[in-house]
C-alpha cells in the first residue's frame, strides 16, 4: 500500500547537515515502527532502492536519489531497569542525540556526558559507534531493537551482536539489512568520569567534576571552541577517520616527524588525521563554494551552496596530499549517497 505521507520529488538539502542540494524520488518521514515497515514494504514492491536518514549529520548527498529516502522520526525516551545507582536509558531512533545526553546528565546519570553536542539521532549513534573525549557509545551500550529487513522480523541485538569497532559496527558492515528502532544504554550515578583526554583534563585541573552535567558543559564549551555549528556553517563534523597504522609504520613515521600526534591502541597506533591535514597546509583553505574550517582541519565546510561533488573533490585532493606526504591513507567518515559517487580509491 502506498504510504499516506509519501512525498514525491522531495528536496534533501535540509536532511543533511552539509546542506548539499539533492532530490529524492520519494520521501517518507516515519513516526513509528509501523510506518517505517510499511514504507520499506512499499519500496520493495516497487523495486526501489532505500536510503535511511536520521539527523543527516553523517551523510553527504552528492546526487539525486532514485528511490525512497526513509527519514526515521520515531520519538520517545524513558528509563528502564532502575535499581540503586543504575538505570537503562531507552531512546527511540529519532530522538536528538545531544538532547538525550543532557536529559541523562540532568538526571545525574553518568556515561554519556563526554558525547555531548554530537549532532544526529539516537538511531544513527550505533552505526558509527560515535565517540569523543575518550568515550564511545559502545562503553554504555546494552542493546537495541531493529527491523531485520532480510529476515522480515523485529530482532533484539546485544552489544556483542553489533560488532562495534573504531567508528565501525555491524550496521556499516551490513548496511542495507537493519532498521534501528530504539537503543538501550546502561548508565549510573556512581560511574567514574572519563577525563583523560588532554583538553578535558586541563579544564578540570585534577579536580573532581561536581556532576555529569558539569562534564557535559565542559565538553560543549571545548567543542564550540573548535567546531562550527552546522546550523550556521554546514558541515558533517569530522570528515576523515583518524587512521590506525601498524606500530612498525608508526615508528618509521615518528623517526621522520617526532612531533606527529598519535595515540597507542591494542591493534596499532591511531594518528591524528587533523594534524596530518594541517601539516599539509589545508587548514583554513577555501575555494568558491567549500573549504576546510579555520579552527579544525578535520572539518570540511560548505561555505556557499556547494554540491556534494564539490565536497568530494576537495576531500580527494586532501586525501591524496596526505598520502603523498606521509604514506597514510585517510578514510572518509560520513556516508556518501548514492554510494557509487563516493571517493574512489586512487589509481
């Protein structure tokens, strides 16, 4: 059955924080699980490709989409399993992520405060395994409910099922299979604060924060110092992942560039992509339509009605420059729609 709230030839510019122009053949904003399932079934009957969209903070539309864009607008949040100092926060997929962080912090429950001011929705958070200031979503994640499009049924997935990694998850590995409906996060009033990140540690100067909200407010202040507000200057936040290289490669790089910023990990060494880009001279670069933010080299911005092709052309030049200078390949963090106009590997 044709969805009642179906829009034809719908502009997508306001569904991505990069604000690149594109049109969807069809658009549905689903307010509950039933509407979402019905839209998927209709698209399947019509033989249409489907693109899921939450807050659009991790997507680049580089061309018109020939199928159905399904905007997940499911709302709702509540506490479950409240016992002693602990509780589980349940968030519908369309809930604003930042507002959910503040909601938890205001209630005195810790675990999410380092993730304040990250744009997007709750349903998109597990896809990227969002992280900031030493904390990742997977640190508090309990499980989620999703519609399994392959099996045609609702499923409950645990943290282990989701295969979380650095900016990675099952939902990126099997991109067209799951429609996330709600997520569940384990929080606590007595959870230790994570303050090891340099700027955050300096902010509190070895003093214990008074509350999760105090940490969230510090994180917001730090993010606002270096990151542009997408509502004022369109962007998708960090455009490139911090590359992880083998220790042997890191040792060779360190010998040549002792000042290179890096963080040891279990499976190698994570390099600061922003440092690499800045050293190549891209910080503050601007052409007629798009550019690199003047305070944070990781952030590509849309200054003046830039297209997705404009953004990707700049990203390609930056990637190639870093590759030529350091032998390190940068990977684009946001998804590109349609996928076939993404950043192709170098010849």
